[in-house]
């Protein structure tokens, strides 16, 4: 098993796209990248902890390679927005790829370069590639939110503008 960690704005919207593939064993919502130990959702939401909302993915690379995870990641975000993602604004909602190895770093950098060269976006790709730090699991009520609270999840996602963006850039 290996780990991949992605920040793509609200972690509620980042679980489902990764959750149902063969080779992906677990997708966990949490926090990474900040300076506060054991942050709470409120700490992260205030933007004072330095953490981003992330999903940590445990996967089998022989079944589901890292570069395929990156393809899914790019198709869930606006990689040109440095101020957050969709309706979620601020540092804690910025997009980022947290790498766990030099191999992941190289693959992520190549993927980012390919996306930039594709011409798909008129603005520069600003999603950062960062070293993975300590992962802090989010509170239980955030885990598998799309399954636990499907109506609330659908309503929040519909209001975010994420689906319209994805549809206009990827479908």
C-alpha cells in the first residue's frame, strides 16, 4: 500500500471521485501542511492553523498507479485558482499535491507540466506540489460525508459551482 494526499478545496467533494476504484483501499478526510498539532475543523476553517483540507488515499499502485490518481485529482479542481476552490475561499481550501516520495514528486511535476502545456486553461496552473507532512484525520462526521449525509452533500456540491466547472473543462 502507498499513500497519496491531495488538497482540492472542501474535502467532502474530494472523497467520492476516488472512493470506488479497484486498488483504492481507503479515502480519509483530514488536514495537512500547517503548524498546529492536532487541529480541529474549526482551527482549519478559520485559516489560522496553516493546514489545508485534504484527502489521504491508501492505494495499491500495482492496480491503480499514482499517475491515474493525479488525472482524477486534476479533473476535480480549478488548478488556476490560488484563493481557494469554488465557493470555498481562503488558504485552507487551496489546491495542492502533497508528495510522499521523490517518485511521486517527479510524477506530479510531469503531470502538472503536461496540464499546463495542454492549453486547457488560459491562466497559469498554480496548484503547488509540497512535501507531505503529518496527516491529521478529520472528525468522524466528515468521513464519508457523501454517504452519511447525501442530501446535504448534493446541496453543498450543487451550490459550489464545482460540477459546472468540471463539465465545462473536462467532459
